[in-house]
C-alpha cells in the first residue's frame, strides 16, 4: 500500500508539472503555482471539514457508496465492467444496496460513484488522494479559462485570476471529492475551448480529442445548466464567426439583436419540448427540490417563499428574491455559526463590489467597454441564480451550488474602473 501511495504522489506531481508546462499556463505566471497549492489544500480541508466537523455529507456518502462498486470489481471483474459501461446490475439485491440507483441511467450521483470506483482502484481507496486528483482536474479547467480570458481580453487578466483561482468559496467548493469539482473543471474547459475558437485561436489535436470527454462530463453532472450554457456558447460562437464575414455584425448593437433572435427561437423550441426539458417538468422539479431541502433546513437559517408553486407566474414572481438571495444571502449576522459567518463576510464583499460597480457605471462612456461575452455571462448568471435561489433554501448548500455562476459574477464586478485601478496596483 505505501508503494501505491508513492506511485500516486509521483503521478500527481507529473500531472502538475504537465500543467505547468502548458503553453497557455505561462499567461498565469506567477499566480499558477500558488493557485494550484491553494486548490489542493482546499481539497484536503474539505475532507477534514466533512469527516471531523460535520460527520456526514455528500462527499462521505459518495466515497462510502463507491466502495461497494470497488468490491464488486475485486469479486467479479466482468460484472463490474458491465455495470460501469451498461448499467447492468449483477442482482437486484446489489442494486438496492447502492444509493442513487433508482434511475441509474440519469443519476449524476451514480455516475460519480462509477468514476470514484475507478479512482478507488487507482489509489487503493484513498479518499484524500482522490480529492487531490479531483482538485487538480478542477484547477486545470478553471486555470485554462482564466488564461484564455487573459489572452482574449488582456485588460481583465487579474480579474479572471482572482475570480477563478482565488475567490474563497469558489476555490473551496470546487475542490476535493465532490461533483462540483468535476463540474467546474469540465465546464470551464469547454468555455475556454469555445472562446478560443470564436476568437480565431488554433486548437491542438489533443484539445479536439478532449472536447467530447469534457462535454460528456459537463452534461452528465449538470444537464440543465449544461443545456443553458452550451446554448449561449453556441450563440456566441456563431455570432463571432458571422461578424468576421458580415461587417454590420461587428457592432455590439447588431450582435445583441441577433442574440435576442436566437434566444427567442430557443424559448419557442423549449416551449414545445416534452420530457425532462419541458417547462412543466422543470418547474415541477424546481419546486419539488425546494420542498425537499426546506424540510431538512428548518432547524437553521434558510431561505423561504410564502407562496411558491410549480407555475410560471409563481416562479416569475419569486425570481427577484431568488436572484438576490442566491448572491447576497446569508447576510452577516443571520447566523453566528463559523460557516455562515464566513459566508456572510464574503456576501458582504459581493454587495460592496456591486455598489462600487453601480457607482462606476455612472461614468459616461462605460457602455463602450461592453462586450458580447459580458452579456453572455450576465444571462447565464441571472438564469442560474434564479434557478438555484428557488430550488435551494439551505444556505450551506446554496453557497456550494452557486459556484457554477459565482466566478463569472465576480469577474464582471471586477470590471469597474475602481476595482481595475486597485488590481493594477497589486503585484
């Protein structure tokens, strides 16, 4: 076993060195290694928090459940691979003993269990080694996006680095053995790929080979958010390519007009859909998730809605509160528990950044700095914040789920002239 641990440490160091030698990684020097160090440490701290403070939680459930799949691999390799590749369970008794298997084909949690079972075989079922692998994967994708933003929009380099690599809750909740680490790594990698493609940067063969893998991971972990973001990224790519051919398309007003047309067509298409992408199913799922989490959150500070129903008028009426709460709550003082206190301080910082950004927007000519990319991010932030705010009343869970949009919100808030002046002075 010590030899297995040593081999994994060597492999992790090798992957870290490979990351450091990437051509795009040079854009992040001297922040790359400190950012990676913070990320890896966060992955370890996350495990310590759940195992030694909470004593329970998603990460423990995932790791414990994955051991059952790993034992199957040792006992019956053929049955294990049939389960892994085709979701064929060796018996109904085994299926009943493993969580998240009721809808195994669609469950992102069961998908994670299968990934973890492979890492168990690689690491000898070492929770913290797996957490380091997940943290490294997450950092790779987020660092690649930060480097790409630094290249495409050079004036926003430090804003991208702060938002993606150093903002506290973003770093912490996208580390360690959680779905969120896989989500952020794959999502940011895909965003970087599309951004490079849209701005004429050549892609390597390796990048093209990795694209379907990253897309698959992103969609499997968060299918609804993936549908939203991939749709926006597709619009961005088409509009930027058209702007190279059609001269009037180079203006932001024309680009926004075309984007509005695409969004209108998308809304009509979604309205006609059935199944898991239908409006009725989505609204029902939002309220059902809210009710389930609310029942578990009544003992502590939480978000509540007096009249939330699975109808479009009800969702629209509650959307402003959901949006505001997803970003700024819990407020400082809603609870004096250590976690909520830290969240309150971070949310106070977000509120201050928002106020500063609004004040900075009073300067004439600020509209000239707006890019189509900013609008795409803003649309994703608003839609994601409303969905997460409505479906997630528990503040602890909310702070974790919102990292899907939080780094992009921080990135945009740091575009104001006051923040830019401060960032220029930082080393």
